[in-house]
């Protein structure tokens, strides 16, 4: 029997999605902003059946959880897997155009 994991977005990650939408709404258009945010959300769906499909996040290797990531456009979606409750915790949506060392400072 195949285990299907549930996707859970942290408040921090949800706020980052809102920021991404607002930025692209101003810089481009509502349509582009909606499509980008939807593409980010849709990319996480593959994690339900393949939670380890993302690569390990080396900048967070000193943390208790094993953080992994997938990439969508310029955004790194960082998550960790809760095997006990079968949950994928989406923690951060990081703009890869920023200094990557910022990732290690995220709580």
C-alpha cells in the first residue's frame, strides 16, 4: 500500500507566496502573478507521492529536520518530511536571486 503524504504550508511560506503574488502583480500583471503562484503550489503536489524527490538543502544540514527543496522558476521551495504523521511541511519559498546564505538564518 502506497503512503500519500499531506502537504502543509507554514504561515511563513504562505506569506511569502502572497509577497510573490503582490510583487508580480505590480511588476507584471494579475495573470502572470496568479500563474506563477499556482505553478509553485502545483509543484509541491508531486511531493505527496514522492516526498524525497527534492534534493537535500545543504545550507540547513545542521538542523534537526532534514530539509529538502524543489525549484520552480527563480524560487526554491524548502520543506521537511514528518514521517510520523505523513506530512510534508513547506517551510520557505526562497527567491534564488538573493544571497543563499540568508537561508541558514531562517527559523
